C-alpha cells in the first residue's frame, strides 16, 4: 500500500501544487503529480496558524472562566 495524495483532488483546491507531464513508465500523456516539496512548507504554516488561533481561543476561554 502507498500513502499519498490524489493529485486530481489537490488540483481542485490548490492547482499550483499539481504538475502535469507525460509519463513513459505508465504510458500516460497527462500524468498528474503533487509537488510535495512545495506543499510541506504550506502545510506547516497552516498548522502554525491553526495552533495560534487555538491558543488564542483557549486563552479567551480561560479568561472568561476566570482561571
């Protein structure tokens, strides 16, 4: 089994992360692949932003509870 992304699904959300090229191994003219080297820093940044939002929400909840 392999772990990864379906390029066609990624392309619907972020087309710039998908490249299309011929693939002689599979004899496919429009072979789609995900640029994971570009995707990883974007995912890390998104996680950092989500964590900052969660930390702020937790601080606000604590302040409202008077903790």
